[in-house]
């Protein structure tokens, strides 16, 4: 006598092995425990940083001598700082010293990429190299600025205003 056939064969699914990785466990079952650990560690770092600051362990020291340049107008003090060889921040060299230091250098405009051997003063705000056609003159302070550091205002007529004078 032949064997009887299985009448559940259409709905029968064989069992498969499924690999569940750490990422699935962390985003599923263990999500709350993992996020609590991250939150606790963040709070501990914030509290320890505040304690170090309150205990005067700050690295930054203030200079007691008054700054002569602070008395000048505000738009002339806004410059990009330069990182020196020793790892400290310093003001960049004046434009006249930079122009005298490299008379034969070729520069390219940051906006239109035109290469020229004529040395022009850079942008007064971000100090990028500019050509004559891309340089914009501020209506209020008269400084030379690039397109990223100036705005064109269309009120009665077209005026260029730098970010310092806005």
C-alpha cells in the first residue's frame, strides 16, 4: 500500500537559519539600554568638563595689556586668523608685506580661476585671491571683497555691501 500524501504541502515552509547581527540587536531589543548608556556617558563628559572649567583648569589665559587695534573701527578688526608653525593663532601679515614678499608669484582668482602674474590685494574678509573683474568694492567701507563675502543690494540702485557692514 502506498504512503499517504501530506495535504499541508502547499503551506509548508522549511525552517531556515537567519543570522542576526549586533546592529539588528542594538536597533531592536537592546535599543533602550544602548541609548541609556550613550546618554549617561554624554552627561558624565559634560559634568566633568564643567568641573574642570570651574576648577580653573582652563588652558586659555587672558592678556592683561590693552589691545591698541581694538580701538579702531570694527570692520577693520574682522580678519581671518592664521595658524603659525608653533600652533598658535596670529593675525596675518599686512597686505603690503605680502605683496613685497612675492613679486614674481602667479595667483589664480578664487571665483573665475583666471591665472595672472599681477598681484592684487585679496578679499578683506576671507583673504582669498581675486582678479579685477571679480573684486567688489563695498559701498560703505570701500574695501575689496569677493562674491562670497559681499551682498548686492537692489534698493534704488545696485550697491555692494560687505558682510562686516550689513
